[in-house]
C-alpha cells in the first residue's frame, strides 16, 4: 500500500464509553472557549487602544493570532470526533492539519525569539528602540516569522506525505502529527525526515540560545537599575514573555524528546493536550497578570462590551 492509496486515517479514540467521550468533549470545549475568549480580548484590546500600538503589543497581537490558529487546528476536530463517536479524517485533511499545525507552531517559536529581541532592545538599548524597532522593521520581522513557518512546515509535510505508507492507517494520536505518520511508513526514506529533524534541531537550538543570551543581558541590565520601581517595571514587561517561552519550550520538548520508556498512548495524548492546547489558553492570562497597560485596555473592552449589550437589551424592550 503506498501513501496515495490511503484515503483516510483513523485517529485515536479517547474512550470506549459514551459518557467518557462526552466528558472529553466538555473538557476540550472548555479549553477551546478559554483560548478563544482570552486571545479574542487581547486582539480587541490591542487593536482598539492606541496606547498599545507599540512594537511589543504588535508582536503580542501576532502571538494571539497564532495561538488561535494552533488550537483551532486540533481541538475542533477532536471535539467533533468525541461528540459524533467517529475517528476518521481524510488523507488530505490529515496532510492539511500537519502543515497548518507545523506552520503555526514554528512561526510562534520564531515570533517568541523576535519578542525576546524586542525586550532586549527596550531594556538594554532604550535610546535606540525607536530606530531599531520602527514600523517597517516590526513588519519585516513579523513577516519573516510567518514566512519561515510556512517554509518549515512545507518542507516537513511534503517529505512526510511523499513516503509510502504500508503499516495501516491508524494514527496513535487525537490529531495528525509527523511522528505518528512516520510510524506507518515502510520505506527507508524516513532517513530524509531524520536529516530534517536534525537540521530543525540546530535551527530551534539556535533560537533557544538567542533567547537565553538575550535574557542574560536583560537581567544584567535590570539589576543595574538603581530604583526598585524601575526594576519592577522592567521585570513586569519581561517576566510574562519569559513565562510564555518556558511553557512553550517545556511542553514541546517533553513531547518530542521524552525517553521511549515513558512513551505510551495515554501519556502521549496528555502531553499533546499540554503542548497544543494549554499554551493558547494560558498565554493571555500570563500576559495580562503583570501588565497594567493591558489590564486597563482589557477593562475598557469588557466594560464597553457590557455597556453595548445593555443598550441593545434595553432598546429591545422599549
């Protein structure tokens, strides 16, 4: 059986009983709605408040869009499967899911790397901030993150789905991902994918080293700030980004680098939920906890929403 002869894949089922399937649906729905609400509020606040039209919030807006895309690529299909008690996903749908998820996840990692540079310039070179991170520079860096994600995903997806698949069509995960697709291959051509993984490892390691070095310089600069208030303000703009980076890297690294002895279908599902579902749902909360400007903008958005809702409600009963 070659790859092109497979018309559909069968995704992993969460449970055999209807009650547990509905429980998984409710859990995924809660995570998905939390991500939609949080990232939607971030997008609205940044777009509507002119005080947030700065490079830091421009990148945060991009991050919110990527988070919404990541979680919308995996959870809706998983929820539909649990609700309708089905496992099937078409061959083209699986390929599209792999491509979109890889594209968004890699673009997010590149964007987080750029955001560390933004914080480095803001704290270590504040006098050059406007010149180094102008509108054009921000747009170019954002486009580079998105474009690199497209190329990275296209390379891996094309290579993976060009392999002949002769070990069935059962994917041991609740969404299509490359490691599970490679398990179905019977060709020695998987060596090409190993070479791509090694290349990717060097690329992502380079980004990681850049982030670490940026924060080493940031913390050194912050500790030299004489006033406690100044240090607190500097930390408040850096710690949320550092927390988001830590969450993203730790969950993704554990998923793909955990020892084979720890690998099991149930653990793989839990880890996949952690790295694909939790960051998009938690990131808005992390960024809004210590950022007073963002808190104020979110309060305005929420109060305006309720005010408009009340006016519409009252107008209906006049």
